[in-house]
C-alpha cells in the first residue's frame, strides 16, 4: 500500500468525510432493501459457477446503492458486482466498488451473515468504506486518516499476539472444486494451531470482524475488488495490517489477501507459506 498518503495529497479530509457519508447512505439504503426481501425470495439464479448465486434482493439493493452514488457523485465511476462497470470514464482516479449482498448463499438459506459493502478506491487504493450488516444493524465505517468506527464508536483490532491464542476466519473460492490451490490444507492446518478457524461466507464482514477485534486474522483467495475495497480500509484504520500472503504489498487486483491485527501477521504468513496443498483430495461423487 506504499504511496497512498502521497497520492491522497489532493484529496482533503473534508472530501473524504463527504465520501464516507455518501457511502454510508448508500450502504444503509441497500441494507433496508435486504431487510425487506429477507425470507421472501422468489428468484434465485446461478451465475455459472457452483454456489455463485444472484437473487432479486442483490439486484434491487444494488440499484438503490447506485442511485445514491450517482445522485451525489454523477462523475465518479462505479464497479458493481451485478451491473459491472457503469462509467465510460477511464482517467478518473476514483472508483466505487459495490457488493450489494456479500454472502448471497447465506442469505438465500436465511443464514444471517451477509452485508452491503460500499468502498471507494483512489488510484487503486481503498480510501473509504462502509459495511452494513442488516441483521444486527451494525454499520462499520472508515476513511483514510479518519479512523474506523462501528455504529459511530471507534474500533480497534485485538491485542492477541500468539497464533495459539487466536481466532481466525477464512473462505473458499468458487472454483475450489477444480483447483489444487483451494485453501483446504491451510484451513485444516491452522485449525490445529489456533483456537479455531471460522468460515463466515461474507468477506466484507470477515474483514470488519478483524477490524473490531472479534477475530484476530483472515486470509482468503478468489476474491473480487468489491469484496475487499471497504473492508481493507476499515481494517487499516482500525490498526490492522493487510498484505499479500508473503507479506509483500497488498494488490487488490490479485484476489487474495492476508489481514490481521498486525501482531500475528508474520507468523501467520510463515505458516501459509509452509502448508502444502492436499494432492490426493478426491470428493466422493454423489448421485441424486
């Protein structure tokens, strides 16, 4: 993330605060849509990969979020999960990344762990984020240099400094069925080295939970920009650390990240580098 402070020299804190309020408005509006559709879904579609679902709730929430952003910032480009790129501008340093329903599979099963994620990138770096959990009505917010909050109260990462004392979270990519690089071995290995590893199913909330100290670390691959944009700035402003698996600079286009409270970052990175994939894993075929 080197060079972010320098690149933000032309964006004032007043501007960032304004963008944060707009992001919050969009997240809350989209969250209200998700509350309305909860338990009322009629159309659940598969987007081409097993488990990659979209519903009328995703589409309606995204439309509301986009309307809010366009009303306030008509010239800012938008990248939304369901609608794709919504601007012809190619030279703007800004990019809004919207995930209207992070955790769609959870939502369709009425498992209450999903969120709206609204993030703003400046020259490819996350600088503003708002994540709203419509079930607990938790609003996580952050902007570069302005700190991180949960329901308007400051948050900080945990003080856990030993891997053995940590509670981690991870996830599995949609293409895990076809790829050797599928995270199964890391999940099993770290389950034995920690107090536990959770699989939440919503990357934005996983990052938010590390940011507020409910979890100590998170790693995942196969992510999209809209999965990470808001959560990364939230975690950084809460005092956490985000890098690639090997502790090199985080690249939001890579689809993977290692995010921790900072205290267990190096040891978690070392463990991830040491674990070998499960070469002989062969799922049992089930016919129905």
